[in-house]
């Protein structure tokens, strides 16, 4: 059993890691940290985990990292780069923050408003989109979790750019996400009464996940790609649906997905003409992809759906940890979605 | 007081008409019909209206139309054209179905799968998008309610085509709607457990409201316009948000809206850069429009939000009835939105 | 037109007062205060009110109370008593906080944990349960808004104690409330993800609204009455349903309600055997009451439903203001519920 | 691997059985039936299970029961007794319907409105409340799934009657349940718009689960027990919370639960004074129980929470199947709850 520390266990992605590890046959929770809740039992912070035998929450500085094989880091942006820089050099780290996603430090500074404090780590980090960086992740010491919206959009676009079946200059990604992606921080905008029974866009034209799209789309296309992107908040806990408008033939688009994802255990391509629901992947590590021909010739609409807390965050993290530890990639991640 | 009959009062749009008329100073409910519920009190069918003094539900054939000044027809598609054809010739009719929306009978047959059974009525009908057909509505005997999704999209696009500030060949309309638009029919797809906690697209590339877009966008642009369009079902009762990707400068787009809607009582243009929420128009006849410059030069993202049962259906109907009866256009429609 | 100031306009009950006043024929908003948002437009704080012409938010000390006829005070508990004490002596005040609900200052200190800072005002205040204090409210300078849960329970119990048709020692009130009752403060417990898709009890055996039950039930029964009470949080914005278990015959119980509420404009007694839904009073000032005979002889189950922000708070406040200003009691409050 | 047939796989409990079996190490789905969907793939009926290799849906008469070790029967009431009567005599059956819950055939006829058609099976059936019938279930050929509301209430009451720490004549069970308990049938009352954003009671004083309470409470108390009971529909997919008002001391009540459930793997007693949330057991086989002293001396309020589709139906069924097949009782059921 590999010994796991989860830094930042009092947030939703931290709790989701604990949930996934509870039935993982090869990973065991050895330490849980939450600076402001240090000393508390996990059952107080997350009663749904109250039946599990778990270590008490501690401060990061009280963790004995010599007894840890891999760290999941579920801390806020910016804090993360300092915490990871202070960890033992040989400790494997699966990060879930935004801190190590962007390879170009100038781009990082532009989108995040300050210079990166651990650029050497950023250079070493591998982008954690498993299906597109699998070999590098196997060999990595540090992997960077993708943005949850970014992952959803990329699953619907990257194979098309790789296969050259769409026009890279005409990509519109329109997306709706559940509220848990905003985390457990007490913010007015995340209150039930501000979210339920309504729908709205947020961070329009300035959403930071666009920096990830630019980086990965350009890599896949072999030349600069800039897309249009809008994220909306939907009144639900979990799930992201991306609706992507592309220029290309639906058959070719569908074939590119089928070919690219054929052997992927968690990417499920629906028959041409069918579209996914976020509720059909809820709680699971699966991502469903659908393709429909637009009524306008030469245009196609692509859909991808995943659970932001699983395939978009903690499930992806476990999948990458499995690879980094030499375990079967799907271990602990094969639970079926919870519907309804 | 004008005497009003509501045909099809056992559906959500019928009930919404009753709600709006309950405080309307010049309209009085004289008859309510619901064939399958004939004989029942409205309080049995819609307990939220139980405190009102309302006529018992009857069959259409039992209504004394000589004592009626205007009919709201909230019946299903196809049935409607036969019912309206049988009404007294001089009776004013505000229809809420899809039956009289399309002026070209060949287009109607193509989208609805059968020949129209009352083409002479279709010719006489005025498309009920009040702000764009106001004078014709004033003079009309029969107005056709717009599709609720269609209205939302049109409020975000028509002024731009009229003003010539966008490229008519590059319009993508992506939209999320609440569930009440599907009506009160007992369908598996409308069950709570099939709708709550999830998000999905429906009728992709074949949604009938696209026929209305084609008709009205082409009229506004003075040449054929075909857009891309996807509707999604959001887990909420009421509300539609359209997110529209256009080619044009944001300032010009915003100026076109501000100019076109300046005197409109129910269309509220937000400051440039702000975006609407459906929850902020809930239960009201208001439509909020927002404009944000895309990060890609020359591209703009437009948002419009309205309540599908009010401005998208029954509120529009009352607004048009006010015009047809020579009443102040906003009468009975000025209640503020219900939030939260 | 009476000139109205709303103190604490940045909370949900403040916004709801503005909504109700927007179509009130005799009340006009003259001043809006919100200390932390002073200088902001109401449209920034509550975009759903953005189409209204409203005064800018100010600090309380910047209000010219000489140009005000009545004040609605929607401030937090404890703050309120100091603010109201500092208002001009002759200014009519409708308070929505907990500060003036309890007539016995010792009881107040026991439930709220500190001595009352304006006991002379408490003595003058009239408990704002309109149907049971109508004459006193008409003559009052200061009325105290009831707890929203308290109002719901009292509408289901007080007529039974007055009529003597139930055993005062055996009352169990079990209740579910929507989230808006917790206000707009950014608290973890009010986050969408902590409220949606779940149900739980809160403040069990220590909910402060029990002090109001004790006070009013004892008054109605003419002797001390103590009930059992549990409040639950339901995943919805608005609405309270009280389910009350009493000892008494269902027919007598139903008759007591029918008799007591016969002339009440906002209290609607359902036929014996029918039960109310909160969604059927949503957004309105109506309260629905239902009675069902328990299967155990001599026991009856009573239900009452209202909208916590309207009949449970701001609607009640307007109703009382109407009385205090000599206006028709129902003015501005007759909008039908919004369903769905 | 034991070979399993699921009869009635197109309903929510059928799909939930498939979900649980997907990761069960000792049970394998050998046949799935759904008469009206025979010939369809499970992926068409339940896309969330689309990634699993599953048999095509068939009619019951097309199942080769000689290749089946145990049948889960998730069919409607009344149909079930005929189907089970026609199965091979030696085939183990775990039923999820109401058909075999009541031991007294006269009571069955009274509550269900017709004579039982397989009284010999009813005599042989064991009531499936695992923690209270474990030994009999191990030896049973046929177990009867409990009502989901019934199970929730019984977990909060049975230990108290067994221990004699409460007054059997004064039990009030007030409960809220999610919508999935009503199944996937297309009924107006289960539509999103009829359920969301509201709360109401249903089947008051005539809910059939009361027959189970009477049977089991009387058995536990050793004398006739009749309780008061009200079920409410909460706007959520999954979860039941029972709030139970009893006469007895909180400490004794809490001690009775702690003692009785100490060794139970799925029953988790919270510290005295804490109360459960349904969202903290969502998707899991756990049941949380909480106890709070009422403010009235000698009275106590008990809470129990479970997921109606898991511990209240399909999880209970798997737990009982494990026992009947000699497998470890908790096998396949230890996944942690899904929150948020």
C-alpha cells in the first residue's frame, strides 16, 4: 500500500480524494492537512466521511513526509507553489491547483497577475491530461492538474486538431458547469439563493482556463490556436457540459474521436448523433463525448461531459498517481456513475 | 373591462395567463377551457390560483364567444389551427402555439411534417415579437406567439442585423432553458430525476425554433440568414439565457442595442461588459441584454435573458392583447422580478 | 403617496420590500440604506431591480427622516434596537428583525443572550401577526415582524387554542423552510453545495422562534403552553411548510380554521383532507392551511404553507404598514403566486 | 461468481442494482429484463451504464433461469407476486416490491385493496430489514425488501422499542423523501416543475408504509403499536430524513442506539446532540442516526438518514443477497457517500 498525504483536505477536491481512496486497493491515506482546521477530525469537517478511519487533520509542517510515498496537493493557487517548493525533492506530487499548468512563465504572469515563485518546478511539471501525456506522467515527479473546464473542452477538441479534421481558427467552446467547481469558500456568489433556479455566464472573455486551451490547442495543431470560450454556472452540484462549434465534417470528427479514444478506459464516444448528459457521468471518472452534424454544411457540434470533481479534478489526480506509482491506471476509479 | 377566454387553461402557459390577468386592471377572465378537465375548478388543477374567483373549466364548444372580446389560445400545435379556424371571424385571437409563426407554408410543412390546415389564417397572422411588429399587432385580428427560445435569441440578434453591425453568416446561438417550457405533459424526459442535477442539449440541429430564426433574421438582414443553434435543458423551472457569438465590434453592438431598445419598456440593456442572469428576470416581463467583447478582435459575445413563461409566452401574449385592445401596452405587466 | 425608507436594503427582505413597493399604489421608496454598500446603486446589489428608478444606497445617518412617513427596518438582530431607538420619536416603524418580538425582557435575555438595549420600545411594540393583532397594529407606532417559522406555525395553531379544540400540552410542530430565510450573508452552511440535494434539521431544541410560540400560544390558550418544534432546511429558495400534530377531532379543527379565517384576505383554508404545497403560495402574501384526520382517533395533522420572504417577512411588513398608514390592508399585496 | 438476473431493470432500483453489481467482486449480471424495452441495450435506457458490458434487455419468459443463481425482482406491486410464483422453486429471490412485506394476509388485503395471490410465498418470505432479520435472511429462499420510508423510520425506532426506553403509544414519525422513490413512471406529480422549489406532504394518514411500521413496531414491543406518520416530498433526487418524536430520556435513547448498532457495519450513530443530513449518505449504503433531547423534559427527537435507492432499496437487496449466498455481508457496498 502506497502511503498518501492530502494537503488541503478541507475543500471539496480534498474530500473527493478521500472518497476515492476509501475503496482504492493500493493507496492508503497517511496524512490529511488543513491549516485552519488542524486538530479536527475529518468527520467534523465532512460528515459523509465519518464512518472511515482517517488521520486527524494537521498542519502541513506537522506531516512526517518520510512516511509518505505521494502527495496530493489540493491547495489554493499561489500558495501551492510555495508549499510544493518546500517539500522533499524526491517526493512524488500530484497537484490539483492552477500553479503548474502553464509552461510559459510569461503567460503565467499575464493570466495570474504575478511572477511564478517556483519556475524550476513549473519546468519539471507534466500537464496532467492523462490521455495526452500518459508516458510523461508515468515518469514525472510532479504533475499539474488541469482546469476542470479546460479538461472538458480539451477532450472535445484535441483529437480533432491532432487529426487535422477541423479549422483551428474557428472554435467556439460554450460550457456549463456545476457549482462545486467554485469550492467550499463562503462567497455570496456561491450561495444557494444566488445559484438555484437560474443560469448565467461568468468571467466572460477573461476565464483563466483559456490559457490552457491556448497552450494545448497550439501544441496539438502545431501552430497558434485561439478559441472563443464562455463558461456558465448551472444550478447543480457536479458536472460540466461543453458544447463546441467547429468547422469540419461530422463523420470525420466522429471518426477522429472513435479512433483516438478507442483504447481509453474512461473516454466513451457516443454513436454519431447522440449527445451526453452530465448526470450520466456524475460521481464517476468517465467522460462522454458526442457529435452531431450542424444543419449548416461543413459545420459540426461536439459535446463532452464529465464530473468536475472526478475526471475534472480528483479522479484525474488518482489516475495520474496510479501511473506515477506503477499501478494499474484504472485502479480505484471504475465505480459506475450515480444516477439519478 | 375586456372579457377574455383562455383556451387550454390546464397547461403552464394557460395558468400563467390567469396569474397575469388576476391583477390586470382592464382584462377579466370570462371563460376557461380544458377539454380533459372540463367540469373541474381551476383550484383543483392549479391550487396556486385557488384564492381567485374564476369560472369553472369547460369544453371549448361550451364557451359563449359572443360574450368574449379576446381569446388567448394556449393549445398544442396542430390542434390550434383547427380550433382557431372555427372561432367567430371577428374575434381577436392571441395564439401561443407554433401554428401561426411561419409565413411560408412550405417552410411550415417542412419543419412540422404536415400541410397547414388553415393557410388563410397564417397569412393574416402577425408574428408576435412585440418590439419588432408593434404597429402590425395593433391592427391584427390574430397574433402568433413566438417560440420562447426564438424570442430570446432574436432579442440578442435582430437589432444587430438591422443596424448592419455584425456578419450575418457567422451567428452561433447557444442557449439554456428551464423545464417549464416543456409544458405539464407527463413525459419521462421532464421528470425531476431526469432533469435535476444535470445539463444536456436537446433536439440538436433540428430544433423547430430555428425556422423562426431563419424567417426573422432574413427579414431583418434583407437577405437569407442561417445560424447555428443549440438548446440545452437547465435544471430550473423558468428562464432562458441565450449566449450569442457574433462577428462585430462590441462597442458598435452595444450601441445598436442601446439605440434600438432605448424606448422599450421591457428591454433593459446592461452596461457594456455586464451579463444577465435568468434569475433576475424571473416571473417578470423583462428581458435583459448584455454585451462583452470577446478576447478575439472583431468578435463579440451577446447575452439575453428572459422568463420563458412570461416574456417568452404569456407576458408577451398579454402585451400583444393590450395593443390589440387599445390599452396601454405595459398594463398588468410591470411587476418586478421575483428574486431569489 | 406615503414616503418610505428601507433600512437594510441589501438583504433579501430589503430587496423583497422594494419589489413589493414597486407596484404599490400608495407607497413610494424615498430612501434605501445599506451601510457597507453606501454609494452603490440598487441595480449593482440586486440586478433584478435594475429597471426601477430608485434612490442610491446611503448610510442611515444620511437619511433625511423628516421627508419620510414610515420606516421598514430590515437590519440584523441587536443592531436594530439601537437604530430604532435613535429614530425620530414620531416616525412609524415596521421592524422585520427579532428585536421587538418578545414582550418579556427576561425571556428576551434568556433566548438572545444579552439584555435588551431599548426595553421601552419593546413595551410599545405590537407583535406583527396581522390577523391576531390587527387593531393594535392600526394604532401602533412600532410593529415587530414575526419570525417566519413562527408565523407559519402560529397560523396552524392559534385558532385551535383560541377555540379550545385541541390539547395545549400535546403540540408537535415539524417544519421545513427554504434557504432564503438564512439571508444573503456568505456562510458555508448556505452554499449551494451544502444545501442542494439534501435535507437536514437545524438548531434542534434551541431554535429561537420557540420563544414566540411560547408567548403567543400561552396568550391564546390563557395558560402556559410549551410545544415541541423542529425546523429543517429544504433545498429551495422560498417557502415554509409546517406539519403540526395535535390532539383534537379533525372536523372541529377544520371548523375552527374555517370560522377564524373566513374573512381573512390572505388565509386560505383548504377543504378537509387536502394539504398545501409551498410552491402554490410562492412569491405571494397568501397562506394555505390544510387539515387531515390522523389514522389514530382523536388526533389530527394540520399543515400551513407560506412564502417566508412575503407572508413570513416583507409582505407581512407591507400589510402592517398599510394598516398603520390607514390604507386598505391588502393594497399592493394581491399578486397571485408564481407557479411553477 | 454468482450469476444474477434482475427483473425490471428499466426502473431506478433496477439500474441501481446494476450500478452496485458493476464493482461487486462476487456477483455478475447474467440477465436483465424489461418487458416494454425488451431488445434494447441497457445503454439506451440508462446511458450512465453505457460503458459496462451488459446483457441485452429481454422479456422474463426469455430468461434461462437454470443459469441463474439469484434473482433480484424490481417489478411493480401485484405483478411481482405472480412473477415470483412462476419462478423455479429453488431459485433464491430478493424482492424489492411491497408484495411480501406483510405477514398477515388480512392486513395485506386491507392496505393493498385485493387478496394476495401467492400467500404461500408470503409465509416463506423473510422481511428484509437486514440488521433485525439477519439470521433468517441467511437461511431464506425469498426476502422482501422493506419500504424505503419504512426502513428509515424503523432504524430510528426499533432499538428503542426493543430496549423499552420509550413509550410505544407516543411515536410521531415525520419524514421527507427525495423524488426517485416514486420511480421512473411518467406522472405529472413527479415532473420537475411540480417538485422543484417546493415542499408538500403526500398520502397523509394513508401511506402504506404504516402497515410495515405496525407490524415491526408491534413485534419489537411485544404488543400492538400504532404511530402517527407523515411523509413529505422534498425537491431532491435521493435521500430520506426521518424526524421522530418520542417519549423517553435522550441519554437512554442514545445509549440504546449505540449498544444496538455498535457492530453494525452500515449504521452509524452520531454523538448525542448531532443530527444527520441526507446528503452525507447519498449514494451509499450507510444510515446515520442522531439523537437530541427535546426542550420538554422526558421527550427526545431522533433522526435517521439514508439513501432511498441504496440502503432503502437496492443496497439493502445486495446486502441480503450477500447473506443468502454466503458472501461477506458488506461486499460491494462499502463505497463512501458522494458529497457534494
